[in-house]
């Protein structure tokens, strides 16, 4: 069992572990409730951690987590007003037209 990364909070650590598990890598969250003793220990040591159960999957887990955290940027041009739309939006912010189906 090896530590993959430290997460900024429990919600993100749980999300990352779930996404890794769905990707076929057995991952767990450690130090999930250590934030309650943050005043007693250094704050960076009370953050939750994501651990991978199989040491052989550590590199694959790092790659998958990086892909999950830095997904592809998407952009499209509105067919009605020709505004460039960036991000996960499926509707033009300017005129309300829907993203064209590819």
C-alpha cells in the first residue's frame, strides 16, 4: 500500500479515490478525520491522503489522477452568434443557442 497524494480536503480526497476505483485502481482515503486535531499537529499533516492498495499500480494511478485533475479543455463556436465558448458549457452564454451536436 503506497501513498499517492495529499488532498486539500476530505471531499476532494474521496472524489479522487472514487474516480481511481472506477478506473480499476483500488484506492482508499487515509487520515480522513485528522483535521479535527489540526491544532495539535502541523496543518499539513492533518490533510487527507489518497493511497493505492497495489504498489504495482502506483504509476498508473498517478497518470490517471493527473488526467482526471487536468481534463482536456473544450471550446466551440456558437453557430448563431459566432461567440467562442470555453469550458464544459453546452449553451452559448451570449445568445442561448445550444452547442452543435458532433
